[in-house]
């Protein structure tokens, strides 16, 4: 597939698996990350995929980052908005900073990256945008008003932008992962995680490669009729 893609948060976890899956499809991939230079360097050494550092919650940095990638690899055809963070706590304890950081990174990052790339995709008549939402944006989750709101917002953002892109060959879809065995989930206390796994009909956590498989499906050349959809990949935990 002779295309150029940016995967935000593409150097570890789910994003790393997505970057590798797209590379294996022949796509020229740029993997963005926020600050973990050592992981990014190890990722590039292992995969041969270049890594680019910028903060997706920063509007201007997204524009500058996309310009740099386009100078190196060519016009961007595919965006996977995967960068995300959690700052969990009940609303009684949640600070405004925790709320804002999660909204600005998870949801704001989708807006900032779309603003930097959607006009070019529209003009060239082809584009694929995949936004990584969450089961917790679909179902809600105790202690995550910030994260659930951001992820739920991503699902609405996807359906609205899909309508704007449809006439121009630009599809916009979301994936709602369930619990996947990455660093983000490793931060969940073991006893809580055991209770979560007990509620997953498939009986285990998901693997990052199982989300990457969904992204590969959605960005395919012959995927032009799939737009505005949310693909749940959650081991049957929430059937939406
Ligand atoms: N793991 C799950 O069970 C699960 C479930 C549902 C949804 N998700 C969603 O899937 C996505 C990936 O999750 P993950 O578990 O793979 O996360 P992860 O292992 O914590 O990795 C997060 C990635 O995002 C990058 N990132 C964070 N903030 C950023 C920012 N402001 N700008 C640019 N990059 C940033 C990180 O960069 P650095 O390496 O530089 O820190 C890292 O590459 C997230 O959107 C998450 O909400 C995950």
C-alpha cells in the first residue's frame, strides 16, 4: 500500500503494534510520541520506523510535526489518533488539571491532528482517519469522568467528521478497545485487574496486535464504504 501514515503515540503499546502492522502493509509510517526518548529510540532501532516527538495536545506542534513528516515522507494519507493518557480519580478528588490534561490529549489531539491533515486528504481525494476510543467511552467507568468524556467525545467526533469527509474519499472511523495488555493497563492494581478480566467473556486481556488488525482493516484501499463506524474490540465485554 503506497501511502504515508502518522500513528500518534506510535512508539509503544497499542500504537507500536499499529505502526508495525502498517509498515508490514508497505505503508511509510511516522510514529509520533510525547517524551519517552529511550523507548522511541529502541522502537526505531527495532522496527526501522522513524519516530517524531511532539505533544498532540499542542495545536501548533501538531502542524509543525505534520510539516516535518511531509517533508521527509510525502503528503500524509492516513492518521491514526492513538495517543492517550489516563489521570484516574473520582470527581470528588479530580483536579481541573487532571480533567484538562486528559481532554486535551485524548480528544484535543484528534482535533489538532485532523486540522493539520484533513484539508490535504480532502484536496487529494483520499484519506483514512482512525481514532482510538475506548470501551470506557461507550460504557463509562468509575473514577474516569475525564477519560470517559474524552473517549465518548472521540466517538462523536468520528461520526461528525465522517460526514464531512464522505464526499471526498476520506473515511473516518473509530476503534473502541477493551482492556489490552499495555503499560496503561499494567498501572491498574492487580486485584482490580482480576475483577476486570473476570468480566471479559473471552477470559483474558487483549493484545495490542489485535487492535492493530482492526486498524489495518479500516485503512485498506478497498475500505472506502466503511465510514463513521466504531469497531469494538473487547473480547465480548461490552456489546454496543
Ligand atoms: N491499553 C488499554 O487497555 C486501552 C483500552 C482502551 C483504549 N486504549 C487507548 O489506546 C491508546 C493507546 O493506549 P496504550 O495502552 O498503548 O497506551 P501507552 O502504552 O500508555 O502508550 C501511550 C502512547 O501515547 C503517547 N502519548 C501520550 N501522550 C501524548 C501526547 N500528549 N502527545 C503525543 N503522544 C503522546 C506515549 O508517548 P511516550 O512513549 O513518549 O510517553 C505513548 O507512545 C490510548 O488512546 C488509550 O486511551 C487503551
